């Protein structure tokens, strides 16, 4: 859990971050490692593009879920049932191979008098998605961020995703989906609430 909590604030290592030139040189090294000639005309601007793409794909390190979720929430009185945002699309990269993960997140919580702006849940998924991840940690981090800022009665998160490191290499299992769930608070150990969450996610 320590590792999860540590990832709440922006974790961008700005002090030890290399220069753009160093990043571009590293891309040239990887191009040579792949068997390419970085001086080939079609590849001349590639290191620059890859370095820029990395800033965007991994922009989650510079963002804090706490800042996005904020400290003020909309007060609701009388609404106590689950709030569910399902089918939030996301892209991430696995921390083992730095290859893409693509999938959808489903997030529900049981309000405790306060609710989140709906777009904020999707932004939290993005922040943690735009870091190197394992699917298990991604799922737990989304739940923990909502749990600790909103303090609802419970949070349920399901992530379903395809890992390119499984589809493109190794066992080459295209189309297989990995499913992870996390439950906190009143969802935890409550089979009926969990089943209701799963059926709300599944019923279209
Ligand atoms: Zn991987």
C-alpha cells in the first residue's frame, strides 16, 4: 500500500530528468539496437518525435490525482445509491516491457453526502494510466485516490485491458483480456454490493 500512496502526488523526477538531447540520443541507441540506421532520412526526426511523444504519454508523472480531484465536492442530500461511471477508455504502458496497454475502466462509489464531478473520475484514470503500470496497481491506485480524497462509503473499480506485451510478443495471445477488480469500504466483503456493481457494469 505504501507504494500506492506514494504515487498520489505528482511523481515527476524533474531533478534527475535528462535533457531532451539525452533522450533523443537514447532513442538513436534503441534504433541501432533494433537494427536500424538512425541517419537514414526517414528516421532523422524520429528521436525528436519519440521524445515529445513520451512527454505526452507519460504526462501522468507530472500530475497529482489529489489536485485533480480537489478538496471541495458537490454536496448531495438524499442520494445514497451508487454512482457508476463505466467504459472509461484508457491507454497505459506496462512497466515490464514499456509496451501499450489499452482498455476500459469502470468506477463506482457509494457517496457519503458528497459527489465528484463525473469528468474527474475519467481524469484520475488518465493520470494513473499515463505512467508505467501494472494493471493491478492501476486498479488499486484509482480506488485509493477516490477513497482518500472523497472519503465515500466504498469504492469499486474494475479494469479490463489488453496488454500488447502479451499480444505482440512472448505467448502472443491476441485478444485475451485481463480483468482486475478492487473493492473498498462497504463494497469490501459485501458479495451482494459487489454483484450489483458487476451487473451494472455488464448490463447494457
Ligand atoms: Zn509487459
